C-alpha cells in the first residue's frame, strides 16, 4: 500500500501539471519546481534513508516515512499558492526518501531466502500496476473532481498502511554491522544538486547572470567534494569502490542518459497534450498507457531474454528503439488523431524501455557481490531519479529559448496593438499556458493562441530530439562498455518510470 501510494503520486502529478499551473497561476518555473522539489530530496536522500532503517529499525523508519508522506500530501492538497505547494512537495520528497528504500528492506528481513523472491515478485507486480494506473487515475481525478484529491487520496492509504504495519510487521535492523549514517554525504548531495537545479531552472526564466554561473560552479564543486567525502567516511551512502567494476560504472552511466531522456519527455508531454492538443486530463493520462503497460507486460520476457543471451544486446536494442520513440514524439504538429500521432511513438518508446528495464537491473546486480545487492540497487535507483531531476531543468533551457524565439517571430505578423502584445509578453513565463488578453479582438485572440501553441510545439520538438540523442548515447554506452556476465541475477523487478 505504501509503495503504491508513492508510485501513484509520482506518475499522477505530471498529468495534473497544466491544471496546477492554471489554478495556482503558476509560471513554467513554478511547474518545474512542483516536480523538482520532490525529486531533489528523494534523489539526494534515498540512500541515507535505507541506512537509517538499518540503524534505527526498518519498521520505525517506515512508519515515520508513511506518516510524514501522508502529512505532506495533506499539505499539498491544501495548498493555495505555488510556493505552498513547492514547500509541501519538498516535505513529500523527504518522507518518500525514508519510505521508498525501506519497503524492499522489510521484505528482505521478514521472509526467508526461499520465499523472498516470490514476495518481491508480488510487490513488483502490485507497484507496476499502480504505476501504470497512476496517469489515468490522475487524469480522471483532475477532470472529474479536483487536482487536490491526487494528494488527499494518500491520507486514507497511509492510515491503512500504519494500521497494518503496526499490527503485522515486526521490527528489524542490521545489528551485525556498525552503521554510521552519512549525514555529510547527504548534506553535500542535497545542496550540490539543489544548487545546480535551481540555477538551471532560474536561468531558463531570467537568463544567465554572473550569480547563476557562480552558483552552478558552487554546485558542481559541492558534488566533487561529495565524492571526496564518500571515499573517506566509514559508511558512505554511495561506496565508490563499487564503481571499480567496469560494468557497474557503465550501467549507471547508461541509466543516467536513458532516464534523463524519459524524465524530460514525461514532464513536457502533458503540457502538449492538454494545452496544445486539447486532450482532456483523462485522455492525457491514458496516452501514457502504451508506455507503462508495455514495460509491465514485457519486462519478464526481457529478463528471460537477458538470461539467455546476456543483457548487452537487449540494452543496446532497447535504447535504440527508445531513441526512435523519442524522435517520433517530435513529429506531430497540432491536431490529428492520437492513433496516428502520439500512439506509434509511445508504442515504440514502451517497447524500447521494456527491453531495457529488466536487463538493466540484472546487470546492476550481477556486477557486485551479493552482500552489496541492496546498496547497488539503491545507487542505480538514485541515479535514475537524479537523471530526471537534472534533465527537466536542463531541457527547460532549450524549450523556453525555442518558445520565446518562435513567439518573437510570430507575434509581429499578427499586427496586434502594442497593449495586446505587451499583455501576451507578460504571459510568456507560462509557455503553453499563456493566453491572449480578453480585450483583444476575437480574430487576434485566435491568432495569438495559435502562435503560442506552435511556439510550444517548436520547443517540445527540440526537447524530444535531445531526448532521442540521450537515448542514442545510452545505446552507444551499452554497445561499447557493457560486457555480458557469466551468471545473471534476478533483481527486484521493473522500476516505474
């Protein structure tokens, strides 16, 4: 229940972004922070969250994370300004960093080795189903109730989780190992990533300045210092010795590239579908079903294929097919049937990602000793989440610049009055959510709306082409750096997008 709560929330919020932007009068920068505030704290703290469970007790930390997630969700649902929602989403990210890694740790502690695989399989199936239902459920809630219920629905789920956990789960911790929680690493990772993301998002809205360049350099410097600290602390949250295995370093680089592409696409696509193509929120959520459904349906087959022929070929082929899918998302203009525009692209993307997810997990697990399975999986999960975090901020630079350039070229052709143009320019920070002023003549309002839509499509196309380039780089990394292993290891199941 707890994992499903997190998976639903992480996939449903993206579909609601255009509505959140409208209702909270938010700019595109605010909309980015609705996603990035959550992802930042989850990415930076997910590894230390697992350590806290081992040290203080998995049941205790799991309960704290669940209660914290419910409280933060209630604050999200009650938010009336963009700033309030961003703050509440940050709290959600912290709570999720406690909750998410402990779920599998509890399964590992509560089941014998013979039963553990089946238990993890059940967990994987349920979370995969809820991840697949997330966009559709989110769209339905937004359309027929309110976006606030995307967050409020977590509260009864959390209450049920707390009751079941208190009654049926026993406490467990790792008493054989002396744990030192890596607070220094967590602090450096959070501030370093936060500085970089803040710089990229802010620069997309206001342009580069000496302050932003200095902040970007400081963030990169803190991440270098993070690596320095991880080499010297007794119990690092990210043991660098694992990267001595060439496959482990390569698979995490491949993960970063591919999930950066996916994170960017999943962020920008709902704005295109809802604000430009005029899909309903429910239809927008349903548009993602081929992607998530294929990952769920084909991952077991892909895992068996990787066991038979080695993971390298599926990783290369899957990344290449995913690149085709990203490039195909850049083809549709405005209008047209979903089945001839976005469906073929999401189908290709889903098939490509399905080929990758299980072999990727297999390669991660096969490149480390069994004693390090948990931390290796955690590092790879953190890399995937960090990739999406960075990609949304970085790709926004390209999308915003292309949107503004397109609007600069189109607005003068309309011949609107200076007051109308000034009102439109004031709306630019909302990108596809920008609107012509009500006092403009109807024909000018229609022309301005078309100019805004076409300008956003220009930016979206560039973002998808950049995502295709990242996926191709991932395929090249797999081709040149991944080596098939003599033995394969089953991982914890498919990771949700």
